[in-house]
C-alpha cells in the first residue's frame, strides 16, 4: 500500500506541473492571440484548467470541500464565455 | 487491501491520462496555425482530460473517504457546455472573418452571423479597422 500511495503522490506532482503548464500556455495564447476569438478561447481554456487544478488540490488534501468551488467556477466560466461571444457577435449581451 | 492497491493504481492512471490530455490540448492551443484549427484542441481534448481528473477524484473519495458521485455533476456540466461554447467561439471567428469563410447559403443572401443590421454597419467597420 505504501508503495502505491508514494506512486500516487509522485503522479499528483506530475499532474500539478502538467496542468499548470497548460495554464501558462493558455496565458501565452491570451497575450499573443490575434483576434477576439482566440482570446475568448484562451480564457475558456484557463477556466477549464482552473477546475482541473482545484480538483487536483482536493485529491492532494484528501478532502471533498472543493466540490462546490469547482462547480461554481465551471458555471461562471461557461456563462462568461457565452457573454464574451455574445458581446462580439451582437454588440450587446442582453438585448 | 488488494482492492485498495488496485484502486490507488487506477487513480494514478486516471491522473496521468488527464494530465496528458490537458497538456496536449494546451500545446494544440499554442501551436496550431489557424483560429478554427486552434478551436479543436482545448474544447475537446482538455475537456476530456478534466473528465479523467474528475474520475480520479471520484475513485479517491471512494478509497480514502466516504465516497461520493458529486464529481459526475461537474463532468456532465462540462461535457454539455464545452460544445456550446465552442460553437459560440466559432461564430465569433466567422463574424470577424478571421477564418476561411463558408459558402453562401442557397436560399438567403447571407448567413445570419454575417448579417449586420444597417444601423450598426459603421460601428462594425470601425471595429474591424
């Protein structure tokens, strides 16, 4: 059991590094992205990676307390993506 | 006891798969050439990766705690909303003409996404320049 748990800790560190690198790549695309479509896409990716980081934190600490946080981040991320896209498409969010 | 060891290895495998997909999605977002091509990488691959991470979290809660299926809710929400946001971003790309344009429709004069009202034409032109 201890060997398996040590392996899981190592894999968790690898997962943290990987998702954080993904977040950094999305930030680079947010800065250089030519045009609003790419920037909205980069923000959407950053929200999804943030959910991944919160879930990893929950696994790392062995607690279920971050469930609500990741759920709210997921919902707000979707709504904000749609709001940005509506603003570009129609010049207004609620017509 | 043996089942727990198998479950811990399953958690590790799910975490590795999720990390792999997330990193692949980020690389695709960074390296692809075209706006519409870039749309494919994060909206599909990264969502898949987060699904694997949530699966790992679910197995972890069953092995080390009381166990809950709460993460299925986030997974279902993400899998439902990712295509919708991808569709909206694709419409933004078509609207801004930053991709290869679709063929004109047979029945109407133009697509609804490209059909800017008369009053907003000047705003649209200055916005593009």
